[in-house]
C-alpha cells in the first residue's frame, strides 16, 4: 500500500476509467471521463486525500491493482483494475482501508455510496459490515439550445 505519487497520476486516472467503464455504460455516462474531462478535478481530490494520509494505492510489483481514498470519513472511491477483479483484491483493499480508518485514524463511522447498478460493489460493502441506509436516485439534466 502506497500513497499518492504525481508520477502515477495518469495511471490512477486510467484505472478509474477502466474500473468504472461497465457502470458508466450502464448509466449512460461518458467514457474515459477521468482521464479526459475530469483529470484536473480528480487529481486535485486525490492529492487532497494524500495530504490527509487518506489515499491508498495498491500495487503488485509494477502493476497498479487498485486504489481508494477518503474525504474525511467518506469513502469517496474504491476501484480495482479489471484485470484483478474477482481475485479477492477488492476485499483486501477494503480491509486495509477500514483498518487504517478505524484503528489508526480513530474514525467511528465510515460511509459511502454506490450506484444501484453496481451490484458487485454492493456485495463487497455488505460483506465488510456496511449496512444499507437508503436508496436515492439522481437525475442529470442537460440544457440545450432552444
């Protein structure tokens, strides 16, 4: 487990695009939005998390397995590279992040959210003791020229 490094920022963004590709397709969202449209915004969020010791990158030798980061006690993002999905790495990452938040940083509560379409993530969260607190829908609107 390592912290944020500027030299890997493009790898982090590509991982996010690849990890969330299926979900973004199901939700009708733009592809490669982290590396293209939101690179500056997302990089700023990751750097802020790193400055608070709340960014975790997981590597297997030179391969980026996944990453997670928090904003205070909110688990903003957890993502596993598609090549490593279904092999237990998401669980190991979740356990490491939870351990650090509860036992090192003394957070008493951790919260997160996910899309209803993301069943794999929901199973991971439930497996690690999270409880569903509610269901919300978000509508996105685009203004067009009339």
